[in-house]
C-alpha cells in the first residue's frame, strides 16, 4: 500500500493534461530484464511527445509513476530555447535495432 505522503504523478499528469487541453497520457511499459525477474521502464506520450523514465523498476506501476514524474518536470517548467525532453533510447532500439539478449 502506498504512503499517503507520496505524490501520485499519474493523477497529477492526468489533471495537468485536462487543464491544459492536451491529449490524455498514454503509457507504454517494457520489461528490459529477464522474464523471471522483470525490470520495467515506462514511457508516457503526452500531446505527441514521449517522456521516458531513466530508471528501472520491479513493478509496472512504479515505472509508470516515474515516467509521469519526468513528463511533469518537463511540462511544468519553461524549457530553455525549446530544448527537447530527455527520451530514453530504449524505444529507438526496440524499433530500429535487433533485440540483443545475453543469457548467463
């Protein structure tokens, strides 16, 4: 059970998009580890932009919360010279690179 003092970034992002008349967030979560011991990374798409968690998590929900946190950080701050958000290369690799897996 989550602590009440923890911020729910997904809810905050949802409210932000509603107030800003942006498209609702869409989450994609990928397991970047072994199936028996998953580690998840999430990306959230908001209004055509993708924001990816820089961290890996053992739970999908935690990965999505972190992606929402990253999105909120970028969306609520004024970027300098329209600098793009940090987007993790994992999704580029999923689309354009063959999957590499090393099992020990």
